[in-house]
């Protein structure tokens, strides 16, 4: 998927640079800067780092560990 996005981004950048040569205005210039920025992010981002994140939890002596997917209230009067 990442390779397809890089190819599409590069094709769009080439088209925008041709547009910039034909029409010297701010619109193709801003578009080309945006496409260059997104191309840099696509090339240098590491998509494997998101899938390898692991959560670890440590507790001290005589302590309890609680893990929740939402809000937690500790020591409420409803317990």
C-alpha cells in the first residue's frame, strides 16, 4: 500500500511541476510543496513501528495493577 501511495504521490508531483512550468502562480507552487512534504513523510516513515508497540505494566510489592480501556474511578462511594 505504501508503494502505491509513493507512486501516486510522485505522479502527482510530476503533474504539478508541469502545471507550475505552464502557469507561474501560487496554486501549483503550494500544491508542489504539499506533495513534496507528503512524499518525504511517506519515504521516511516506518510503518512497522506502530505494529510492534507492546504495553507492559509493572507493579511494586503489595500492589494491584488495573488496566482499563476507558475511564476508571478508584475509591468511589459506589464500590
